[in-house]
C-alpha cells in the first residue's frame, strides 16, 4: 500500500458517508443525514459535461495542476521524446507541446528533471523575457508610484 496506513479508500469512505447528506439519498458511495449537504449540480457548462462523459466512458483524466500535470505526463512517457529518453524514460507518445508556453505570451516551461516522482519539476517562467513583459512591468511600477503618491493616501505616509 502506498501512502499512510488507514487512509485508503475503504478506510475513509465510511467517514465521508457519515458526514454527508447527499441530495439523492443514501447509496454505497453517498451518505444521508450528515452535516455536509451535497446538492444536485446546478451548473451546465460544456466542460463539465465533457468531464462527466469522459468518466462515464472509462477515459482517464489526468489532472495535477498546471505544474505537476506536465511532470506526470512526462513521467508516464508522454512528451518530448529526446527529453524523456535523456531522463531514462521510455517515450510512449512524442508530444512536443507538453508544458511548453507556460504563460499566455508563449514563453516559459515546466518539465520533469528526473524519473523520481517526488522531485518537483523545473519551472522556468522566463519573466521579463519579452518586450511586452518589460513594458508591463514598467507600467505597473509607474502605476504603483502614482497610487502611493495620491493625495488620499498622504495621511498614511510613513514617517521618516
């Protein structure tokens, strides 16, 4: 067993079932009468429907956040073949886009640096690497200076 003893699915499920009050009543996975009210889903977004259909269809959805999802993909053999081979990982699917373009301005990356799952990935946001980044930084500093010198803040200026 991986993880802490006593924290497996079968160990914690009874505690969750006792705690919840599921809208559909009691079932093998859901409780009734507990303190946590579980309501029927009221949102209807296409992405939510797609996730539900993927789960119902037996597909696997891998999600570990913006930084660890690419690491898990790479550790699983999905990513840039040369990078994976360099880490001793057998490439299963060559996919160059795995966590390139970390930011919307198409710069930065996140990658695994070792086969060890517990080692955090290398994160290179490449801040200030484009003219646009630098322009935004300068404008932000100018805006902050303008705000801190506003007349309304004068009574709160630190004493020298």
